């Protein structure tokens, strides 16, 4: 007979691989709570910033180009995006009161929330789009207690499938930084591809040859060496970093008084439900990466509250929803530095950058091909972590295999075939075009169908001896 797949148990979830991620002994400080010398923490924090800074900068530039914003407002939004990314990272890493899971997390704008913000702004105006962000943040606080009750339907099978989809989607994001969008001038330029491959190769070389702290900084050193190579090839144009004011303060409500329209905000509210599911997976996989015990019923809501609070503040500065990002989890796993104070340091650096526009512009000068090459490596690590979680999800059970396969197929479809749902109504496309949301929903529904509705019958195809489930498998 097939072995049953256990539902979520609120008991703590330990590391995925105790041999590779040792836990702290009795009385010892867990590595995630370990403080390090200030200079070293800042270096590690800057490494996180350089990998993630392209996201808020590109998000603001996309907003500016799409909505034809003035240069003054664009600079204000850029400062606000860096400032709120820093504040959100501090909240999630330090975990004041019930906000933030006290894990090495960063927060960013961009992705689906940005696209929805732009669509609302184009249809109803920027003031209504700002109001939609504020309404959605409040809506998240309201529905969170109900969502927390549904967490038992998200076992490792569901979360692992979702994390694999997140990783594949992020690798695609990194690849597009290298190649540009298909059909645009210069798509897949050999020089840009060469820079990306050289950056990846340099990261591998530094990881192989260096030791100690320098080895942990392999991604940062790869970015620096790749940028130096790009400068030698004439692919860096630093002139724009020297223009503009030296100190800037983000301006609250840059588009004017928000307009609150529930109907216009509905797409963003629907997305927030999928975002909560994604935050669940991000929190679990982050805890896996650092080897920290996790209570999903308390820690996941802390992550969602941090998202909602930061989005509420960001909406006051004209930004789209801010979301907890998995981009830095790959860096944590590659470098082996698990302290949450590192991402807190990254948050402080981002807060400072929010008030010093020239530094932010200098980071934006870093070639996207170099950033994309490094990003592809650290993002692919996320997919590997998801695969590790699936390895503990008892896939020898035939129903678990079917659940994972169907969820991956439908979740990866809009990622691998962009525009596949172009013929559907816009309200339906909001959900269908989010591969992470589709994969999580399908996996959760099939998990309920197979393992919660009635009693399963024996399945000869799944009659494979299985080891006793670990506490993590009982998640």
C-alpha cells in the first residue's frame, strides 16, 4: 500500500539537510542570529544589495517609461523604492513585534504587482493606483487570520513545487537582463552573452580558489570583476552617475491625494491572495536554507504582516506593492552566510542609498548582462532548494507524483510560453499568468483531493517502501 502524505503539522520544521546545514547546539547562538564584525557584515550586505538593486531601479524606470513620468518624479520614486526596500528588509530580518519572521530576507517592488499597478494607473489614473495599493495592504491584514487557518493545506509537496516554479521564473528574469526582450534591437547580443558567461565563470573560479571570507564574497567579487571587464570592452558608461543632486528626500504622495476605488483595486486584492501563498513558500525555504526551526502558523503570518506594512508605507510614496523576495536566498546558500544581520545591513545600505541618488545611479550603471549573469546562478539555487524539498515529499507515492507533475506543468506554462492566455478576459489573466499562483493553487487543490477528501484506496503503482517521515516531511 502507498504511504500517506501527512498534512501540515505546526511543529517546528528543521533544516532540509542537517549534514550540510548544521543546527546550533544547546545553549549556542543559532547561525541565523549570530552577529559578526561590523565591517564583515557590511561587506556581505553590500553583496546582497548589488545583486538585488537592479530590481527596484528597473521597476522605477519601467514605471517612468510606461506612465511618462517627469524626471523629478522618477528620481523621487527611485529614492522611495530603495528606501522602502531597505525598511522592508529591516522589518523582515529583525522582526519587531509580530512583523517579520527574523530570517535573512529582502523586500522589493516589481514583478506582477508592478504590472497590475501600471494597468490600474493607465485605466483609472495614478491616484487610483496609489489608492489600490493602500486598500490591498489593508485587505491583507483583514484576511490574514483566515489564510493562517489554511496553512495546513501547504505541505512540503505543495511548497516544494511552488519554490521550483519561483526559481525557474527568477532564472528567466535574470536571463532577460542578459539578453533583453525577444524582438527588441540587440536581443541576445554576443558581447552581452559573453559578459554574462564570464561573470558566471569568475564566480565559479572565486568559489573554487578562495577561502574563508573571500570565498563567501564570491558573488560580489564576480560582479566587480565582470563590471571591470565590461568597462574594458566599452560596455560601461559612468557619465550618468555623476549628474543630478547629491542628496534627495523621497516625496510623500507624489501623485496627489489617493482615490479609493474598490472595483479598480480588485485585481490587486486578488493577487495579494496568491502573494500570501508565495510568501509561505519563501518563508519555509528560507528557514530550510539557514537551518532554522520554523512554526508555519506563527512565522508565515509574520512575513505577510511585514509585506503588508511595507506596502502600506510604500503606497504613501507612490510605489506598487512591496513583496518579500526569494532573490537573496540563493546568495545565502551559495555563500553559507546565514546571519539575518547581513540582510539587515543590506537594508541599512538601501535606506542610505534612498537619500543619496548618485550612488543609486552608480549601481544602475553596472551592466545588466553582468548583473543578470550573477543573478542566474543565485536564482537557480532557489530551484535546487525546491527540488530538495520535493525529495522529502515522498514522491514514491503515485498521487504525490501526479500532484507535483500537474502543478509544474500548469505553473510553468505561462513562464515558458508568454502570452498563452492572451485570449482570456483580463480579470482571468491576472491569476492565470502568474505561474507561481497557478502552481500553488493546483498543488494545494490536488493535495486536498488526494489526501484530505475521504480515504484513499491502495495504489499498486505507489507500493514502494518508504522511510519514516522526518519532522520536515510532516510539515
